[in-house]
């Protein structure tokens, strides 16, 4: 039995959910999101919230039960509060700036890296070395943050590069004489 899957996803005030052909659509104050779930689970909406139950007692149905409930919960959270990921840039001369719909990164290369900001994502640069990626789709926010980090991942000797704010870099000792 899935402990996560048993709990219904509560719907806050101002949020509506509809289910049609295994596609769950959630509308809220920040926008609208939808996800198509697998055949092994069944979704229903009632006064308590959104319920996800397995169709049959199969191993795959039990595996998809908790995942499907979490995906639906992410939709509800996204349209009510949204998601954000913070990035830090470490290194001499490393900085970032948002220019319209483009993120300009100076990461020690011979050229600047221009990253086009996708639709549905907003990137703010509080400082030249601190970025916040925010949006309503959790998967898209994480993907954009990972793509920005991939331009210059933190290296283990000096810690230079782009890292998540909560990430801890294991530092190595340099070579000895």
C-alpha cells in the first residue's frame, strides 16, 4: 500500500480541478496546468479533494499510485504558490544579468553565454551572483535551473561555477610540493 497515494490531494479555495480521459487539469490564481496519468491509476474529484487509486492489484499499478498522486499535488501547489530554485555563482568575474527574455551569463569563457528564458519561467537576478528561477511547473523550473548550472558546474578545488543555493560542494585538497 502506498502511504502517499492513500491521502487525497486537498483543493484550496480558488482552485478547480477537472478529470477527462486520465488527464487532470487544475486551474488556480497563478494559471492552469494539466498532466496525463498512466492507465494503471484512476482519478476522481470529490469534496475532500482529488483521489488517486490503482485500477487493479498489479505491481505496476502500485508503483504508479504514489507517483501519480505526487504529480497531481505538484499541479495544485504550482497554481497556488508556485515553485522556485535559487542558484549562486562563485568565481572572479562570474556574473549574470537578465536582459529582456534572455539571461546573459559571464562564466569565464571567451564569450558570454546567452540563455533564452522559456515561456512560463521568470528569472530574477537579485545580485550579479544570485539567481532565482521561478514558475508554476515544477519540472520546468528544475530543468531550467539544471541547464543554467550545466554551463559551468562547480569544480571541487576552488568551488568556482554555478551551484544550487542549498548545494554543498565537497572540496578537494590541491597538489602538494
